[in-house]
C-alpha cells in the first residue's frame, strides 16, 4: 500500500501518494496507481445533502466529472467481498470526508447502496438505429457487470432476471424502460434503494444533432430518463453529468424537469469547489 499524506490550504486538499500521474480517469485508478490526487470527497456530502436528490452537473470537458462520479460510486456502492470492503475503506483514508464532522454521514451512507452506473460516452451513431444498437450494448454490459456474485445477496435471482432481459448480445426488454426495471430488481434484491449515476448524459443527443435525428433521440431519452428517474421509488438519488443542458429541447424537458441543475455560476454553488479546481496562474484543471 502506498504511503500518503494530505496537503491542505484553506478549502483545498491534495492527497499526496508515491506517484504523479495524469493518466487515471477514475478514483480507483488513482488509488491503484498510488498517484496523488485532488481531494474532492466533500462532493459526496454535497450530493447527499438533500434526501432523494436528483442532480445534473454541467461543466466543460476535462473538469473531473467522470472522476468525481466514480468517487461517489466507490463511496456508496455495496462491496462485493470483505476484501473489496477493506480496499475501499483504505481508498478514503485521510480524505476530507473522514473528518469527524462527517461521522454520521459516513456511518449512514458508506457502502450501503446498490449503484446503477450508466456511462453513455459510447452511445452514438450516424443513424438512429446505430444509436439504439450502441445503447443495447451498454445495457448488456451493465447487466453482465451486475450479475457477478455478491456476498450475502441472492445473486441467483438476479442471474435469472438477467436471462429474461437479454440473450447473447440481443436486448430482449423494451429499451425505454429497461434501466427502470434494472433499478427495481436491484432494489428488490438488495432491499435498499438504488443510487443512479449517469456519465456523459448528453453525448447521444450531441451525436443525434450532428447526424440529423435529434427529435427521435430526444423522444427516446425522454422515455429512458423519465422512466428511470421520475416517480421511481426504487431510486434513492441520482447524479447526471455532462457538458451542455439539453433538457430544454424536445420531450426531454417534461421528463427531466424535476432535476436540480448545477451549471457554472449557478445560484447554488455547492459543487463550485469540485468542478473544476484550477492551479494558481493556470488555465488547466488539476
């Protein structure tokens, strides 16, 4: 295990480990590489501040959105084994969220939830059909990841459930509601509500605009996001991250109007210190 120390200045914290690296893109990769990283763990507190919250974070590229989303995932996700539990505990050692002030938050939420992590960066295509095919592939990948055995959980029931959703590389369930159904079965299996984390939520729409099928894509994701996040009792809270606010166009507005949106310079600045952090005299986010 790498030695680490924390360098603090006002509200900024850097966890210094044995290496310096710009290659990792997730919280776990920084830990595994023994690389130093900016401590953004208080973004977890910002996310959990409002019970049942649904947050949309809008920031330019290379502001640490995926990194922060992966950090929230590691903090909240139920561990697969005792080894995984111990590893995650060591990942957060000495970070800001472990301050005694946040003891109640940690004891209540740390490693307590099934997490549905949806990365839409590869959902695109030159035609609407291509986009749907790439969406199917993402869902099947999620199902395969979730169907790994988990200590203390009746995973066999989840495997049987997965068999009903896809066969080989073909998704059998209607696309528009498949993520909603996955969240509901996770809630049933774990007997805990699900945390939903969606990375690059706007990538499919940008591709659709470029290739002239924006209306079809907007209607499709209005159904996907609406069924998953609106009036779904299986979901505890959600965070979506992306570059642009596309909810004001097409049918997506009616499905996502319950989100709390956090753009740059928003009135609620709870995420201002986390997306991004700039070095002194530099225009490049650390």
